[in-house]
């Protein structure tokens, strides 16, 4: 188990490595997962996420590749909460915590490094002042990234506030298990323990209604060919999945690439995952330094409480108070 670090322009990249040729690269710019490198069934190691080779590209392209998203991930309808006018950066709504500034594209401070015989990690911190992007309260966010010797990668967000506010973070990782984005995600197999998705309006804001996945292309309760499901969804996935209750520590989502043999299993203590298939996402820039961004090149998996939760009583509580700090944890297991 080891940690190394490199300075890229003004950002620092920390590489967490275990003894099974699995490594994770974390940047202090946006508390971003730059890369997750895992071996395929032949032992060849490659990056299974979409991202950039150079730090300046993260500041240039605001598509949240691997970024920590806060204060609140996803959309908030009408960009208001309890009389507070939030940054209206997805008119008329608010998305991903606002842009003035975006926490996903701000420098986070290094609090500590973790080194034991069984795990390595880093803890980064961002302090959001009262009024930033319209939110009340001074919110301190700590993000802990830990890789252990069993190929388990855990991200934990801790929030503390001085007045009542909102906190619902996520890590916006785009997965492609072929490695170094060799192929599209069409041949990936997906399993999601979810009986319902949140219905959204024309601005992709939840209406409050939950729709059964039974008989729809959103039914991934049994392992399903992702490409075949996407054929039935002209606009692809950009969908909040309400997660079922599962046994403690069991994954709610599994993703598998038969050709490479790589798998990732994800467990979250939040009540949803937003899946975005990058359908229609064409970009004139290189991903991983080797190919242009193209439709269905990755599957973004965003564990979080259901978006727009403050406006829908059944969507869960994301209100944080001085007496009730909030902790969110997401675990990714690779094999």
C-alpha cells in the first residue's frame, strides 16, 4: 500500500496504490477522481473512468469528469429554498451547487494522508462561506478517499454547518470498463436494485412522482445488456433511480464488461443513483488523451439523495443543521 503525489500546474494529484495493481488518482482541484486503474482478466492495467491527462483540461471543460459535486448535487426546482435565492445556473433552476464559484472547480485543501498496512487515503476539505451560490450558512465539507487491500475504494463526505442549510454531495464518475475508453459502453452489463425511477419534467427536474420500472427499459433488476436498453431510449439515460433496501454492505449497482472481464460493484447509503449514459454527448476534446468524447463513451454513476428532495417530502432529508452534521458514504469494489 502506498501514496505518491505529483504537482500538475497548480494542482496536486495523489495516487493511492494497493498490492493488486489497483490505483486511484485524486486531484485537489475539485476533489476529483482523475483515474481508477484496474487490471483486466489478462492482467493488463488501464483506466476505467473518463477524464483528462492534463490538469488544465479540468478547468477548461465543466462536464464534472470525476468531480466532487456540492453543496447539492442534481437540480433544485426554481433555484429557491426556504426563501433563499440560489444560483440560477440552469434557468430557471439550480444545478450541481451553482457556478459562482463551482465547488467542483475550486481548490480543496489537504487535511491529511492515511497510511496503514491495509489502506491508504487522503482527506481534502473545502469551506463554503455563507451566501456562496445563495446558500445560507458556512458549510465545511471534508472528502475522504480511501483504497484498501481488498480493492475497495470508499468516498466519504462529511458536512458541518453553522446554520440550517442543505447538503447532498456526489462524486460524478464516468465509468468505461473497457479500459482507456477503448470501446463504447454498449456491451456493458448493468444491474441496478431499483423498482422505480423519478419522473422528471422538460427541464429534467423531478415532479415528485415515482414510476415503476416494470415493463420499461429502466428495469435493470436482472442483469441487462446496456446497449439493448439504450436502443429503446432515444435520449439515453439521464435518470434518477430510487434504490431498494439491500442487506448491509451489499451493492445496489453492478457494472460488468464481458470483454475485459472488469467489474465494479457500488454501495451507497443514499437513496438514489443518477445514471447518465452520455447519449448525444459529443465533444471536440480528447478523453484520456486518446479519443474524442462521443455518445455512450461512458456511464456516469452519481450516488446521492434523490434530486430536488426539499420539494418532495418522500424523497429524503438533505437538511443539515449545526446539531445534525451529515455524512454520506459510497463504496466501489473492483474485480
